[in-house]
C-alpha cells in the first residue's frame, strides 16, 4: 500500500522502539527545570536516533541513566530499514498515506466512513488497538471548543503552562503549511523524525486491524489518535486539545475526564453540520462538558448562553463566564497575538490555566508568593506576551528584497511588500480581521516602515515592540515618502457565504477610513482532498483551472464597489491560459474612478488563476518602484493564508 520506513514483525506495545515508554514517574507534576527543546521521550533509545539522524536540527540528545546501552533487537531492525529511506521520501509517503484517509473531495460533501460503529466508539477501539486507553485517561487535559478564538485560546494556555515549567502538548487544527504544526511539544512543532516514527507506528497497527466493520479512520480522526499517541509517548505534563468541529460529535470528545473545559466565542459557522441557529451550534459546543468538571466561557449572545447554561446544569458543571483580560493586568507588556478580540481569548486562557493549576495541586506550590486575584504571575505574563500562532493577525515582511544575496545598493532601490495574514472565514472573524488590518496599516502609514532585521542600507535602527514581537524600525528619511497601496487577496471555500463576508470586510474597513486600491481573487494551491508538506511540489499547470468561483467573487466585489448589478456585465470564460493571465504592471496604478464594468474595463479587481503568479507580480511591482509600499491583506481562508506563507518562505 504505502512504503513505510520501517516495519516490525511484532507490534511495539511498549513504544515505538520496543522500549517501555510508560514507566510511572515519581511525581508527574513535580516542579522541575523546564525540559526546553530536549523533547525526546524519557525512555526512547535516543542513541539510535542520534546514530540515524545526527544532523537533525532541534534535538538535544541525551542518554537516560535508567537505559541499558544495548539496543533492543527491534530497534536494530528499525535502523537497518530506515537507513535506506531518505527522510524526505518517507515524509512524502506519509503525506500520501494521510491523503488516502480523506473521505470528501471538498468541504460540504457527505462523509462516507463505513463500518458499523459510531465515531467515538471507533476512537475508543483505535485507542485499544494502540494500547492507549489507560494512558490517555492519565493525561491532564484542557479541552477547548468554540467558533472563534479556540486556536488562540489554546495557544495562550500552552505558552502560560510552558513558561510555568511544565512539559506541554498542544493539538490544534488546521495546519497552514505542514501537518506537523498540529502537534507541538513544548511550543515546538514535532520534528520530521519523530513524526515519522509515531505516524508509521500508528498506521501499521491500525492497518493490520482494519476490517469492514472497523475501517481506517478518516483523516481528522487519525490525526487525533496520533496526537494522543504522541502526547503519551512524549510524557507531557499537560495536553491542550482544540476541538476540530463542533464538540459533541467531534473526535476529540473521546476525552472522558478533562481537567477543565473552555468554550470560546460562538457564531454562525459550519451551519451545514452544526445547525442553522446559534442555539443549535451552542448545543454542539456544550457537548464537551463532562459531569462536574469545571468549565469556562466568554460572554455570548443570550440564545447561546442559555443553551450552555442548560447543558451545564444537566451535568452539574460549574460554568463561569470570564471577562476579557484587562490590559492593565499585563504590567506594560502587550499580548503577542494582535487584535482587541484577543483580550477575550487571553482572559479565558488565564481562567483555564488557573483552574488547571488548582485542580492538579500546583497553584500553591508554584505561585504561593503571587496574589492570584490581584496580579498575574510572572509566568502568565511571559506566556501571554510570547505565544505565537501563525496565520492569525500575522504581519510578514517579504524577504525577497532583504535576502543576503542582494547588495545594499539594490536593496535601497526596492519598495516594501508587507503581507497581513488572517485566515478569517466567518462573519464575526472577518469583521475582527478588518478592524485589526485598519489599525495596523494606519500605524505603518504614519511612521517609517517596519522592516526585517536583515534589511540592508539602514541608516539607523530603533527596536520597537508591536503586538509582542520585536521588530526593527527603519528610520531612513526616504521611508516617509513611500506611496502606500492596499491590496486585497481573497478566496473562500464554497461552503462559505461571500455575500456576507465581502460586504462586512469592506464596510468595516471603510468605517475606519481604510480602502483597497485593488482586489485580487485567486484559487488556493492546496486542495481539500490532498495533504501536502512545506516542500511538496507546487502544481504549475493552470490551463484547465476552473475559475468560476473566483469570477463570482469578482462580480460580487464590483457590485459592492460600484453599487450596480454586474452579473450581466462581466461575461468571461472560467478557464484561462497561463500567458493571458499575467497582470500588466500598469494595473496597479490605474485610476479606479475610470473603472467601467459596462464597457468591460475593470480597474478595481482582477482574477488570477495562480497564486505563485500573483506573488511574482507583487514582487515585480515593488522591485521596479522603490517609493512603493504594498500592504497586502490575505484573508477568507486559512488554506489561502497557508499557501501564501509557503510561497513567501521558499
């Protein structure tokens, strides 16, 4: 089927290397020096890992005194097999295997899983096959559901607990560039080496037990099982688990006794699965509540709050509503995640972490000198000011003009290309995105541009802190003369409603005095039915690309901008050849007031069939005009944001 990098004749119940991974520790929550980046399981034979992948970056290998220097026989077999398989080839084989688990061609299609068991029953059976049942029950879990902000809330929780000295495991979704982003150990994506070892171990065992009644799990179920496998083997002190979709029927709801649960802000999203009312959606989210396990939520609309409280009462759950974090509590620091809405997520994360500390008996031991009611402990402040989550209110300065192979003379003749990335895809999140974008671009317009520290030709540098990140302010007086143009790159999945998203984006920006010079509609590179990695080949054939969805978005945009029905005025083919789609450089400077859809002349928007071509066009524009600053908002889809990140990092 799929070429695994290793295969053993017997299943490794004790762990991937046939070494017991689950030895009982004297005190799972004892206060100790943080593990840092030495994220090897305490009992894995790291001698073998060092021998095979001595050049793998990010590891600090160490030999545990309790280990024998003799390698088990199964470990030798793994070494022999893996030495003949290039890591990159093995990783792509894993991506191909994962892709085979996708049951839908696109979002919204009906899932056909097969078998006679329900989702959560299947999850328990997968755990049993992998010998994970008892070990998962021993994990100290924070379980978080919600419509908006659950990824940010989980990320804040992880950073706080890690800064407090605990070994953390974080499971989030979706990933932007590489599937390994979903699994963080101590704040770092799991390495390719470890991912492959855990992945094939799970894959081989589940594949051997596959039957008509118990088929291989669909993609997200498999990744959820894999997350628990990783966290158990890595012996984390705390697992922060983000719900994938909904809550009640989500794969992560196999968790029976979390330490604490959280519900972030609720809104209208995934209505095709969760229901068409906010009450129905709230009922799904409340499905993660467990009997007498404390839960926290943020302020909700009354219909949603009523449902949450009803579900909590039925299960005798102490449910508390958390206020947004007061900025004064940060003692002059800034939240590392940008946007006013993050204060709500931060407040929820603080309450979840406090509850976790108290229920695991660690609060008094760790923070006996801190007044937990009046002041946030230092570890909380460090976590809130350093947590990082890609693709949400993220600012990236394109590095193509500041790479080391460009001379300082050339660098001084280049304009600025700044990407503002936010994967907002619901009405509420798109509004928050528009507010954030309007604030940050105004700040950049009123001051010298922020550039990366590797830029050349800087006369003087002042270090400034914005959104929790240290950046550099270029004080060259030429920067004050930059011509700023705001560009929108937009796409959304067909299950979304662009007739809600785009008008709300435009109106929210306009209310703050922010207007787009151009809008570009482009399909994402990544597809719903294929898992790729950061190094996967980007398809170059665009001749047969179906652009009907993008042209529909453009017609909607022109209707919003011009206030007229443009459907009959924009009759275009939905399939374009590559050479015909290259935008002229002049398009950027064309006066929008001359736009005339009735005559087929569009100066406000364009459809481009290729994201790489779009990025190339933007880069060419700033290379040719040193006085130009392009501020590019990329939004509407996390897949689109991930694709842009992948391209600009290559």
